């Protein structure tokens, strides 16, 4: 398996347009979610499981009332590839599903 193809700035902008809330910071994309702590913990477990299955992982930063996800492709020299945007879509869906769960 070779090195994933790095996206151009134009391709990155096009992909970001389909991901409200995500922003580019250098060669990463990141999003911060407002989410209660226990819901975020559950979301992290699901994100980790999905990431293991697709062999692509996000950096996740958990705080008391928010979760920040940061994505880049390590195998491409910490640059952005299509896999990053696929993972971002998956993370959005997972976080949305966990925010809908009762927390009490």
C-alpha cells in the first residue's frame, strides 16, 4: 500500500464546504463540539472503534463541556487526504448520535 494522495488547496476547500463546523489549520482539519462529558466519552469509544476498522485515526481532546477532533494523514507526512474528510464525516455522525442519548 502506497502513500495516500495529498489533496490540493482547491480540493481541501471543496471538501471543507461539505463539512460545516470544520476548519483548516495548516495541514489539519479540526472541529470543536459542545457536548456533555459522558456523552463525549461514549462518542470517543465509538470513534476509536470506527477508526480502528478503517485504519485512520483522529486526535481527540476531551474537556468538561466539549470535544475537539483534529484529523490529518500521518502516512502522507501529516498532510490532508481524502481519508481525512471521510473520517470527519464519520465523526460528525457519531457525535450527533451520542448527543441524542439521555445522559442522566
